[in-house]
C-alpha cells in the first residue's frame, strides 16, 4: 500500500427552480450569495423544500442528507423531517438492514474531527478539519462501531465514502499524507482503501499511488500527474464493492462481486480493483472522444460510445434487482479536470450516464434537455450523485444548488426538493453574510430501512405557474 501505507492524510442556474413557484406551503425563502461561475447565475429568492411531487409516478421513500448546519436529516418526499441526528458525515450513509442482522435505522457518521496540523494541511485546501473518528450509530444516536485509533497516525482521515460489506467488515476511503519519489509536491495526499473489521482493526489495504501505471496514462500524462502542484492529485471521490451482477455470473472475472469500483475526479477515470491481486483490471477513461465537434453537440442517440466525461462522481454498478442492473451509473459533472484538462463546453451542463461496462456504450442519459430545458439548466461542476430506483426512476442530487429530484426514464421530473438548511457564514474578506445550499451527497432510503411505524406522507405537490407568482409587497 504505497509500500504498505507509509504511516505517519452554486452556481448551477436555479432554472430548475426556474419553473417553480409555491409548493403547497412547503417552501421558505433564503438569500443566496451571488458569486461563483461567470457563465451561470442564481436568483436571490426562490422556494425551498418540496416543490414537485407526484406520488403515483415517484418512487416513494425517505431521503437522507446532511444540511449546512451539520445535522443529518431523514425526510419524506413531502419534505417533512421524520428523524434527525446531531452528526454529519462525508457522506452520512444509511446502512441496509440486511447487512446489520436486520436492525433498522443504523447510519454511518463522523464521530470526531480535529484541526489539521503540520503535514496534515495541504496548501490551497479550504477545509483544514479532518475526520479523526468515523462510526456507526443507531436510530437513537448510540455509538455501535468506530474506526480511527488503528489508522496511521491514530486518525481515520476518511473522506467521500464508507460502506458496510457482506462479511460484516467496513470499507473506508481515506487519505494518508507522505512523500512519494518523482512527485513535485513535498508530500502527496494519497487515496487509500481500508477494510476494517468489527473491532476497528485494518485487515486489508490498498493505495492508489502503487497502481498509477495500470490506469492507462500516457508517459506525458503521467508526467503531468506527478508535476501537479495539488497534493490531492487524483481526488478519488467514491469507493464501493461491485456487488452481485450478471457479468460475473456469465464468467467475466473482472466483475467479481467483492471487487471494488472507484473514480478519480481530478484525473477523469473510473476503475475496478481486483480484491485478490490488488491490480486494476478494468478502466473507463482517462481518454474519451469529444462531446462536441466543430461546436455542435453530438447526437443524443443511444447506444453510443462513451464520450468525454470530466470531474465525475458516484460511479457504481446498479445493484441486482433494479432496472439496468449490472450497468454503470455515474454523475458526469462536466467540471474542469484531467491531465491535461479536458475540453468541456463553456455553457454545457452536467449529465447522468448509464453505461454498459463491457461495451462501454451509453445506454441511457439524463441532461437538462431530457426535461425540456436548456442543457445548461442542469449543472453541478463538483459533488453530486445519482441512484437508480426500484420503479425505474433515477434519483439525482444536483449538489451545488442542493436540489434533489426524481426523473422517469423519459426525463419527466416527478419529485423535486430544494435543501432548506443552508450553511451560513461570513466572507473573510468583506465580512458579508454568505449562504450555501449545497449538498455533497443524498441517499434515497426505502421505508422499511427505518424502524417500523416511522411516519411519512405522500401528498401531491403541484407547482404554481411561476409567471403568476410574485413576492407580495408590504403594505405601506
């Protein structure tokens, strides 16, 4: 593991709110900081909470996410908070009861953080706090399992993902900071995987830096990777077991259920790790044909070969039993990334792609145009995620603006919710108050994962035509 873990670390347009107005009283107003990307803008006032809901067409469930106030909330699709925990996480994650002896209501959270010190700090990083201890808690917030003390330096330094495995162990994505020969930065923030047993002990490790020659970089690209001034040179943002799938059942050993899939936001690739050999046995990227040719968007016809992905998040194999099972689902941010940087459209939007991992063809996609809006109306250049639902819909977190929604296979939006729990702060230079509604990741949660009797409602919400909605003036 890099020679055995060298021990000691918004602006998408609110035009999806564009068509929103009152939502049955399920909204409130906030002022949004007006800065960020020059190609996009947001209104200062807009509804939050549930703004669209068709219970007959949506997959009715709970949704788990962390608000800007660092509280983890479980909501129903009408936006009612049915439970909350005074913990946050990156991410907070609900655990499938089948993996915890049928116990309902268990989640992964961050238990303890601390301010980074010395070599824990990476130049240019905005956040300096690190996750010292992560763990599992129950419905009432009781700590059931923890990891951190046995990690290098006594700190988990977990980031971006955590998952319970069928054998009862836990998969943790973490960072370790150490010098690596040939890299421009004095120390590299390496991405590492740990398998941790119920006692909190590491029983298996893997480090990205040991496998750079298996990814498919050209010699010149690898020079750019090592010459990066950013110590977080790959920025891996997810790590998951593949799970049972028909590719393996049909004899393709690359897709063994206990193999691991991850993606690198900064280097524009997705890869599968063979758990037995630790080798990378499958990749998508880092090389793709362009999306645009001569300034014109290529055909949206599917299937077609995967075109330029950039800055992607949440790559995973759709689980068995769901529509599209065995295919790869990924939120393609179309953010700036790559060695060298990929060409992305200045006014283009993000995409959710479903990909056949064997033929490497796009078999379904969602863009803003899928819902009859401009392509740039759906855009989150970082964070975000997407999940397939049992009825064939797809759940999407457009993370930069904190917008969650469900779309049908044909692109109809049948549920939409805007995070009403922003992070409030103060600009360090101007002293001006700031508000940020972004949500890193959100998770649809089946009703039967929560304790029996957890209340929920399924009341339709139909938005008013916003051309007829105006904020009323105060009486003079």
